């Protein structure tokens, strides 16, 4: 197993729970110029709303409760996602909470940068690393050693 190179043009996933969708749309509008340089993906409803409000192209997976979070997790495992922006609502119970936790776990396991609120998303999008290639380090969980 070899750690993947993260390309200059990132594959960025946008996800937002219902109470956070407007906040995510406002954030995308604010950073539309930078985001337009990357490939955008989203869960179903979030992707539709982001596209309608910003006219940015967004590849849509299923809605989160219908399996979209799991689809994104699979894409992370396959090395096809580089960044996750997930504005989740910590105060509202989600019917697909196990899927959300699994997605967060997979993102951490595969060393994917993930922003869970507006300020962490601001930090991530303003990083010089967002526009440059990057060698992601992974851990070989059989040996506990890093993979470069």
C-alpha cells in the first residue's frame, strides 16, 4: 500500500445537515472563486441547493439518510475524495447518525482534512495546501507504522 498524492485540484465534498444548509450555502458563496477551481461533490439535497444558489457544478450522491454518507465514505476509501466540509448539527438527532459517525471515522482513518463548522472551513480553504499537491501520510494499521 502506498500513500496517495493529493492533487492540486482537490475533490471536495460538501455536506450539511438541514439546520446548517443555509450556513454552508453562504460559506460557498463567499468562497465561490476558490471552490470553482476544484471538483465539488455533495450529498443529494445539499448538492442541489449549493448548485441552485451558486451555479457551481456539483456531483451529487444520494441524500445522507438514503446512503449518501456511506457513498462518500466509500469514495474516501477508494482515494477519490481529498477534503470534506461537513457542517453538521450537534443539537439535532439525525436518523442516520451511525452513518455520520462512520463517515467521520473513515475521514480520520484515511487522514482526510475535515471541517465541521464555518471557522474550521475558513482555515482549511485559506491554507496554501489547498492549491498545491500534497503527499498524504497514512498509517498501516497492521504494523502501526506510517506509509509515505
